[in-house]
């Protein structure tokens, strides 16, 4: 840990949101400070979502998926 992170008492969520958006956590934490955690009761879920993306971005994603031997859901 680089320096201790002192959390102020927030008056409301907007003040807290501003605090977290203004600080750089890398000033306070190092990668070695993090610990791996396991959530044994967390259930995996799958939910289909539809988003609109530029065609070029879709093509790039398909190319990367092919390089990784992955199937894409909208093969044309």
C-alpha cells in the first residue's frame, strides 16, 4: 500500500460520487494489495442483449474472435 486512503464523511451520494471520480486509486493501492476472491454462490447467467455498433467495429470483433477460435452469434 502506497499511502492510506482516508474516506471523508459524505453528506450525500453526489458528494461521494464526486470523490471517487476525482481520485486516482493507483496513488493508494498497488497490484499486490489485491486479493483473489471467490463467490461460490454466484450463479452464472446468460442474457441476450442487442446493441448497435459501427459495422467496422463488428468486423474487427469477428476477426479477433476467429483468431481466438471463437464463434460469433451473427455469422453472415
